[in-house]
C-alpha cells in the first residue's frame, strides 16, 4: 500500500540551529514528493516538490529537501531556524495507483523554534 | 492562499441543518479538491473534481455532496447525514491532471472552520 510517514509528531529546535523534519514514503513507480507548511488557522502553503533530477530541492523561505531513493526518504531541512518557522509541516506523495493522481498525506509534524 | 478563496471563514451549524461551503479559484486550474482536517489526523480527501461537471468521491465522502458547474467554483455541502461535521475544511486546486506531473502542485485556500452547535 502507498503511504507517507512523518515519524515525529513534534520537533523542537533552538533559533539559529539547523532543523530537519523527517518524511519517509512507500509508493509504486516514481515518487513525486511535496512539502507544505501550515500556520495556525490557515490553509497550507506549498514549500517545494521533487519530481525528478537533482536530489536536493530548494524551496521557499530558505527550506530545502533531500530525496534519498535508497532510504525512501524526503527530509525537509533548513540551515538556520527562525522563530517564525514554527508551524505544522506536511509531507505528501502523489498517489500513482490507477489514474486518480491524488496526494497521500502524512499526519504532519509540529515544529517549534525556541528563541 | 492567493488565488483561492473560501467563505465563510467560520460557520456554525445546528444539528439537522445542511450547510454549504464556498470555494472559488481564479488560477484557471482544472482540478479542485475538498479536504477535512481534524487534529492529529492530517488531511483527508472528501471529494475531488478533475474537470467541470465531473467529480469523484474521496476517502470520506459520506454525508457530503459537491457540484462542479463552473471551472472556478467547487462548493461543498455538509448534509445532516454527516454525524460529526465539526472540523476545519480546506479547498485546493491544481492544473490539469492529465498533463505533466509538475502541474499537480495543489494550492490551498484559507479554510473554513465549521462548528456544530
């Protein structure tokens, strides 16, 4: 079965330190992977995606993600965290089963950046 | 949130009432989606539509209905058959689903918070 896992419900990091939010996936065929961020009581904002090509994908707000095919992972990273990065982060993978083209979503990871 | 609007931002419903949530997009996207978000459960797909006058059930369609009469609009009705409708509802849109995968990025509206009184 196709799935996405975000193994950490919450990540805490000090401001200025590097941050990593983890995501692993299981999907048939080529994986198309996405990261989104959600601030309280707001819609999701697209951060970045991996379709093909370079394994290091750069996105909005200084975030990047590294695609690792052998480990079936797509971890979100930022070299220096800001307090304003505190939010809920979602990983998603395109559902390649059939022709429905839906996204399969992780349950989200709450990131807290402490001043 | 740009390009997709949802209204109202907050909605209160009495038990037994049907309510309709509005979703409009000006991104010229063909596909539109409705999700429900509950704490700790991530996003669950209610309905999606790939083109006008066509829509498919998602994972939790029971108690909900949709229409897609215009490309720009995809309203969601929460019927009295939905036993636990209190949640945050999110609408999204994306480019034509038959095209290259790069068009499949979904863009979200600001959400509607529905509360049953």
